[in-house]
């Protein structure tokens, strides 16, 4: 039997990066897509509990079924696996995201939340992002690399419960130097809101922000990407900082 | 100078748990509250980038300023620290949440996202949750415990970049056995969507779900809570699973 790949994203069902990923996945597997109706960038791991979800069939052809859902990326994974996949997918892919999800961005990313949700549910969840925010981004540089990685992941299992955060530099295929397995760089977004005044004189605030590195570790994803490598960070959705447990015992008093 | 405490939550500015926390914090500090206008449970670390934010002043009295914002809990922290706090808060508290944020729930929680955002910005971020979902929950059992913890946190610094995830069992104050610093239990939410049919015969799906433990570690937050203890999990917003890095080197080929 052919493998089954579930695909979602956070840029929405109409995004170019999603279509690129469909086409690559179809070379290996039957493909089911369940993606948000609209752009859900910055949705993080939000889920929809105050209203029910609706699903729209976009395409139903040989080997490829595409659905749009009015929920979040994490909703899409839960709903698709439970109600729209004939069996558990062999791989859950999220992307290809228009823009980076390296470092601290993984916190805010709907793309990575979908991959993490898949791994929490016992599947292999993989988020893939290109360092190019443009809606018309050129994905040609990353296609062969993504194809190779998907082939490897279908052939070899990765540790149970682990998701992968794959980021791809904005380079031609030949200029991508290779792949590095690495850890997330420490960083933060600062100077986040710009205050403006509307025509009635009332204030409003627009999200903006400056990406600020805390470390400069050459083995971090940020540094590997800057050096021209694809970065792959293994992700476990456990925020516990184990080294701090013993340092905080005084709070037990 | 009095300390400054910033408070937010994900249940919204009108939630009872928020008022309880304000009152406790006022015993120690000047307090600024910036909370979502509406219930943002399940908002996770989502941020608002496709529209600007508005802010409504709810209360401005001696020592206590309360604002409502039409953004997410993470938005509230970023915006309040940058534009509404006269100086960097000494402590950022989020809650008291109506319902548990133990274990995997931290992924979905807007309450914990706010605490994590504060720690990413270099402050001490603390999420506090009571294991009682009821909007009219009785917080009397936890008030003295929360007061004691806030006093300790103002007196002693915790490791830089670490947030705390505090969960409190639904017990009378005298029946709470103490505090344990511990790690998050491994768990997942399964059987997530219930399919229904609307009066026009069209399907829709409601989020539901069953909490399913993966481990049964006596030192996990779930077990400590079941034993009658307050659980405190130190949190670092780095999802990297370091032990998996070397196990995945084959992907570099």
C-alpha cells in the first residue's frame, strides 16, 4: 500500500507553499490536505473551542484530497486525523511556510504547532519553512532538498514523540551547502507595538518588532541558516526546564 | 519604591480569577492589569498581526490600573510592558486561570503563553491555575498559598529566562499538603472532535477530547496534584530535544 501523508500549513489553503509541498508529497504517497481557509500565521497552538468547525472540500482527485477548514492549524491536524484520514498518516507535513520558523519563532508559529500536534498524537510531524515571506516566493531552490528529506523520513523512523522543525535558507538549490541537525537559537522579539492615531484621534497599536539574538552559538539554527545550511531542530513539546527543578526547591518551603 | 506587578490572563478582563489575583498582588505592589476583553482560553501563544489592537481603560485608582485589550494574552504582555508600564514590572502574573494548565495543557494555554512571553522578554513570568473550570469557582482555598508564593518570588530571583507554571488542586487551604517543584507529565488529548449535523443537514465538528496520560511518573505535575500538592514546573521556551540531535545525524547525509 502507498504511504499516506497529511499536509497542513498556517498560511491558508490557497498558499503557494502548500501547493509546492502537495506536489512533492504526491511523488511518494496518497495525500490528504486539511488547511485553514485563511491565513493563520501567528496562530501558535491555539485551538477552537467556542464555536464548531466547518469543512469545505476543495479538490478530490486520484491520490489527492484537499479540504479547507475554518479552524487553526492544530485544529486541522486533530480533525483530519480523526475524521478525514482513512488510516493514521505515515507522515504529517506542515508548510512550506512563507517565512522563517527558526529560534523563538516556533512559539508563535501555527505551522510548527501543527507538526507538534501530530507528534503529540503519536505520528511524525514535520514543519518546513522557507526564509522568504513573499506570498509569491520562489520555492525552486528547496524542492529537491525537501523531496530528499521526505524520502528519508518515510524510509527511517525518527524517535517517538519528536517533531522536526526544518528551515531552509533563501538560496538557489546549488548554493545550499547541506543539512545540519541543531538546536534553536535563543532570541526574542522586542519593540513590539507601534502606536498610531486613527482619523478620529483615538490610539491603536500595530504589531511590529525586532528580532534580537540572545546567544551567538555557531551550532544554533540561526547560525547554520546564515551559513547557508538547512537547519533541522528536533522538537519535544515539553517546556520543563529540568536543570531548574533542583534550583527552585526553596519554593517548597 | 513599591514593586510593580503586571497581571494578565486568558479568561478575560471580567474573570473572577483575575480579580482574586489583583487583590492578592495589591498587598505587595502597584498593579497594572492588561487582560483580553473576552475569553481567550486556548489562545496559546497566538499574536495579532493582521489588525491593530485597541485598549479600553477599565479602572484607574490608587495603585491599580486595569485595561482591557482586544488582543491575545501574549499581545497583552508585549503591549503593556512597552506602552502602559512606567517601568519594567518586577513580576508578571497570569491567572488565576479557571482550570488546569498542567502537563500538555501548557501548549494550548493562553495563560501560560503570557507568562512565557514575559520570561522571553527578560522578566519573571508566572502562570497560576486552579483545577476548577467553573466561572464561579471558589478561590478561597488557594489565596493564602498564592500570597505566600508571590511574596517569595518578590524576595528571591529565579533563574533568568525561566517561567513558572503553578497549578493548584481544588481543595480547602488546610487540605493542600504543600508545594512540589516538578516536571510536566507526558500526556495528550485524543478523540478530539464530535461530529454533529445542523438543522439543514450539514455537518459540523465540536472540539471535545479525552485527556490521556502517557507516563505515570510520581514526580510529575499530574501526580503531585492528584496527591494534593501545588505543582510548580519551571519552563524554558526552548522546544529543542537535545538528546535527539545526535540520533538524527543520518539526516545530514
